[in-house]
């Protein structure tokens, strides 16, 4: 069984981190005016990324929340 199958939250965090690294690389590389990403696209990507991070935080909080005594895992 792969690590991602055992730890879906960790796998999601790793995929998100990789996506952030790719975006950072794209946005910081030198380019000409014709290659510029429109500000509206950057803002839309930022909103989507913020929403994804919020969902991941919620999933992590749920995953790390202690289970009530007496309930099975």
C-alpha cells in the first residue's frame, strides 16, 4: 500500500505544496510583455489557492481532532 493511500491528507498537502512551487516558479521567471499573466488571472489563481488551503486546513483540523472516548477508530 502506498503512503498516499494510508495518508490522504498528507498526500493532499504534498500535492498542494508542489502546485505552489510550480506557480511560484511560473510567476517569478523572466518573460517579455507578451508572456505576462494578466492580473485578473493571477488574482483568480490566488483566490482558488486560498480556498484550497482553507479546505486543507479544515481537513487537517478534522483529522487531528481527538476522538471522543469510547468510540472506535
